């Protein structure tokens, strides 16, 4: 009898477990049918982000996601977002609790009143209704429960009657004073069409008409709100920001478009994101370069550099950055990797109380919640569970992640004045040794010059860790450790001493190179007081060698670079100082030209990043566009072709040089003379000292060599 009872209890437990077991447990790891999915994501990291998010924002006692600030209220947007997140994290307890809050505060059994708690508000917010309906449909498949599908269809029907008017998207069921581009959730609408039928295709068509009318032609940005009449940026009664521009609402729009392209291959969504990407990549370089808001002034968008906006956040870096997932170019894919990296580094506060203040570090409700949604979509963990056709299962492969790679070719000796690139010999690699994630090939202190196919190139593959979050306390305690990695070329052996470009009539710099990642070129000089404060510019990303000419005409604290005028310049085209540099202490471009010490190229990304470069030529040009002889800059003549090795063809040395096997012997040299043996590419292969006038050195292989005895050169053959 006891055994029978135990079996019955066991069967009941299994049945209960099956009811809660997700059909698509996290991680789903399902590659989207369209766009670029990050296939090397750390899913344990996503679990940790979810744990933090729940700890800070989910309140089980009343089924809330605390929002927008503080701990006394929630909003329908937060409940819907929480429903989406919990579906894909396969957390049915959270989903049921949130959905209970939704139904308990619904408007006539449909959408939820937009805010409840200490500051209540009646009427719905359409975007929350759209997301809750989608979450219900996904829940029906995740937990094999048709009641969720029935509820989803009912909500879709309510939305069609209350949140849509003449196929246009209303802000909510009680108002219609403007168009919110981020409410154009076209992936949701296509799902609604598939699930419930109706006229959702017409809603999608109208949504793109309104989106395109609101979209800026130069940047691809849209405002938080557009007027219904002329579709110009405007403020409405529902505006979250007090300013007009691309702010917290609008930041979600490229994400919405990415979602539609990921799931359905929506070419109109892709076209929207293409306009964004064409501006985004050259303007911001990486997701860490995205500002947290862009003001709309004088009919154009510009970065809002106010204290409350000039920082990196998941909301904007992820929202804007996801536009690149819709574009198949190498540059877009590389940029998308930086989006993942920012989202990986940004984390929620551990508690809602005091979040973002004092010792409670992390992101607040809105960016922390979007961080989860962006990560899920980006990494293939937000598939269309209603119809998984075209979604492809995969196993995350860390080897697919961008990483530092080895460099092909023969590395040259460090600071060898007989070997150079474009006539410049004094090259070096550098990186920090702080143990904060920096890696580099070649190693710090060695030469970045490599011989490949008979030519010399300057090359590096670099990764830096994230910069520390600045606080006055950390600064005072000396705890701010900033990563660095790059290569530098100095004109003189004393790399602190500069060259007067004005006397040499140098007017521009032409660099032929290819690069990936955020590589910044900077002008080293005698007058900039702090490393990293030099004027610089991000180089073009390209898989092929491209020659770019930079104008060295002074412009404020730097130079024109790729711009045409200093009177109304494009900041992204100037060779200019970074925003953190104190302008009162920075030298002007006119002063810098009188003491240029060299050029450096380094990877720059606030949240950590990877960059690679290969430089084929560095040329300084005069006013007529002619190349200035590098010997006039460095004072040293170097062979133009590494095959001839050392340029000097000296008179035969007085010492006698003989060869026996793999040994080269020197006799009769001046006592104490230095002996150096170079291969015909100019690389030092052996050295010694003729202490009593005689010396012998061994070479690694047969062939022709140049032997330097003191300051005399001879060619010898080892057969």
C-alpha cells in the first residue's frame, strides 16, 4: 500500500513537473532566418544578467517589475517586458505572476492601465499591449498551454479596436496626439496577422509610411514623437523626455526593425536600419561610442553632450547598435560584435533602492530591462516560437568571437635603423601590463614591422579590456586603470624630440592601410602633456588596403583631417582631441606642427574591444602633393626595397672576412669593433664583438648576408 502511494505521488510530481517544463528551455540557441546572430555568446552571462535583473526589479509579492523609478509603482511597459523576458528564460512562475498583474489592472479585459501604484494612470500604452500579446502567444508554445494562445488572440482583437485607428498606431486607447516611431512593432504585427488574421498587413504598411516620413535623411534617426501632420519632431503629453530628439523612446526603434528583419526578413525594416548604419558606423566607430541621446536642433541631430546624456548605456548602444544586425557587410558584423560586448559589460543594479547612486552601481530599470531583451534577440535566444521554420539550432562557439590573431611574415628587429616602412625605421609596439584584459601581437617593446612577400608592413592585432567607470573616489584612491595597446612610429631615435613640419612645408599625411575595429590614429608631439590627449582620428574600416589623405591644416586643437573647412566642421572628420581632454591645457594645431614626434595607431573602445591593422605606406606630402623625402624628416636613409637590405654600399672593410661552413669569421678588425650580420631583408641574424680584433659568428642558413664591422659593410655568401 505504501509503495502504491509512493508511485502515485511520484506520477503526480512528474505530471506537475511536465506542466512547468518549457518546450524551449533557455538557452534556445536558434539562429535567426535573416540577419546576423551572435553565435559565440556566453549564455551563463545572460543567466547572470537575468538573476541581477530579477533581484533588483522583479517584486514577487505583488507581481511587479518596479518602474520607472523607485519602488512604489510599475508600468504596463515593464510588465510586458517582464512577460517577454520570462518566456524566453523559461520562468513560468514569474510570467504567471506578471500576467496576473496585467489582467488585474486591464482596461475592459484588454490592455493594462499604463501605471499603477503610488502614481497611477489610466489608459493604455500601445507598445505594452503589443508586447504582452506577443508574449502570450510565445507562452502558449513555451509551456504548451492553449489558454495563453486564446488570451493572446483576445488581446490582439482588443488592440485592433482600441490601439489602432485607420491602420495608424495610436499612443494608447485614450489619446492620439502623435506618432511614436518605437511603437511601430512590425514583427509583432506580422505575428498578429499570422495568429489572428485581420488587416495587420495594412497596419504594417502604414507603419512604414509613417516611419519613413519621420526618419532623418542624414542620420537615419527618428524622434521620440512625430506630429501626425508634417511628421516633424514634436513633444506630446506622453513624452518621457522634455527635449525633442532621439531619446529613450526612439532608441528602441532600430531594435524593433532588427526584430522584424531577424524573424521575417522584412526588407522595409532592413532599409530603415541601412540608413541608420550608414551614419552610425563612421560616426561612432563602436557601440561604446554611441551617446545616450541626440538632440534635434536646427533641423538636424547632434549628440546631446549634457551631463545627464553623455555616457554609455544599454538603451542606446544596444538599441542603435542592433541596426547593424540587419546589414551583411563586414563592417556591420564587426560593429555588432561591439554591441554584444557593451551589453555583456553593462549590468543591472543589484537593488532598485538607490540604484545608480552612491555605492549602488549599475543600470536602472529601463536600460537594464532593454539589456536583457537586446541580449536575448542578438544571441538567438528570442526565436519565433509560434513558427520556428527557418530558425536553426546551433551550439555557441567561443572560437567565432573576435580575438587577437597571429601575424604572418617575418618580424623585424626592434629599433633597427637599417629597416623601415616608407623610409621610417623607429617603430614599436606597446600595451599595458595591468592585467585588465589587454592582449596584443606583437608583444610590447618589440617591432610591429613584418616582412611579407618582399615588402615591409606595420601590423598589429590588439584587444583591450573595458575602461573603469569613473568616480571621484576611485580617482582619489588611484584605482582607475586604463587599458592601452597600439603601435607608434617616431621620427628620431629620441622619441621625445620633434620635427618642425612648417620648415619642411609638410601639409598632409597619406596612409595606405587596412583596418578592422576601432583604430584611432594620433599625432604625437612635444607639447601634449598627457598620453592619450593627442589629437587624432579614427581610421576607415576596410578589408582591403585604402589610401587616405589627412589634411594637416591646423583647426583649433588639431587639424582638418578629412574635413574641408574649420568654420563648420564635421567633428568625426577632424583630427581632434577627445572629449575628456582639458582644452585649456591642450596645445593648438599651429603649435603642434612645430614639434611633431611621430604617429601612433591604437585600439580605442570604452567597453573593451578588438582591432587589427596593416599599414602598407606612410607618406608626408607638401603643398603640391609631392612626397617629402623621409630622410629630411628622420635624418636617416633607408632602402626602399627590403630585398636590398641596407642602403649603404660602403668601401670594402679593412678587416678580412672569411666563411667556413655556417660560420663567418672576422680577422684584423679594430679591437672592440661591433660585428653585425644581416640577411638581405635587413633583419639582424647574428652579432658579436671583435675584442682583440678577431671574432666569429654563426648564421642560421645558407645565403647572402651583409656583414657590418664597425661602420663598414661587406657582402658575403654562405654556400
